[in-house]
């Protein structure tokens, strides 16, 4: 690869069978759905990191950081926010049911 070329993953265009370059386009609905799917994949990782934080607060001495009551409130608040985030994401990621086509009535 020369200095002026971009790697294939970073090129903003695709080549057609004739060798012409055309811009890639994702329609708005599929783009948003993919970003929501990405958010759904990241949510458990972000939750695990947020739930591990109270352990890091007390890694030094016991005198530093909030007390156990504050830790419990924090853990339950993160838990509730994760449940709410998952519920919101699942609502947007569910596919609406299409009505079956109706036949002609005599």
C-alpha cells in the first residue's frame, strides 16, 4: 500500500463491477438500528465497569471513599439505570409487526 492509499476498511466508497467508485449509503432506518444494536452490545460492558467502581473506591484504605450505605445506593442506582436502558433499547429494537394482507371481500 502506498502512502496515498487508504486501507479498504476506511474508504468511504465502494467499487462497482466495472471498476467505478460510488459512495456508500446506508438508509437512515438501518443506520439507526445498527447504532442501537451497538449500544445494546456495549450496555453490559458499561454496566460491569460501573458496578466494579465501588471496589476501586476502597482499594486504598478503609477511611477513604464513601461508606457501605452509599455503595449500596450506588449499586442499586446503576442496576436500575441498566434495567431502564435495556428496556428502552429493546423497545426500539423490536420489529413492529406488519398486518397480514387482507383479501378482497365479495
